[in-house]
C-alpha cells in the first residue's frame, strides 16, 4: 500500500515538474505520433512557435485566452476542447 501511494506522489511531482519545465521552455513536452502529429503536455508559446507548429489542439479545461492570443498572433491555429482532467 505504501509503495502505491509513494508511486502516485512521485508521479504527481514528476508531472508538475515536466509541466513547469515545458512552460519555462526548458523542455519540449511532447511525443511524435506521426511525422506531423505530436501529442504532449503544456509547452510555452515560444517553444511551439520555434518548433514550427501551425496548429495547437488544447485539451485543458481551464481558460487559456492569453495563451491562445499569443499563438494566433504568430499565425498558429488554436482550438480548445475542454476535457476535465479527473483530478477534481
């Protein structure tokens, strides 16, 4: 039981760390599915722009108007499909 709890805590810490590293532009938080389809966590707009993406599909439930505005200002299409993360 303790091992499972510890695994959950470590997994949660790792997920938060990856999220913030992605936002800071220290890490590209995504995995390639095909040559033109990637899936990943939250990345900074700077990273998305520099990697040459032309479309972002954001599945976060939260409102991300500033994020959207920055991407669209740089010609990147932005779609938001709000999916609850199951953590609340």
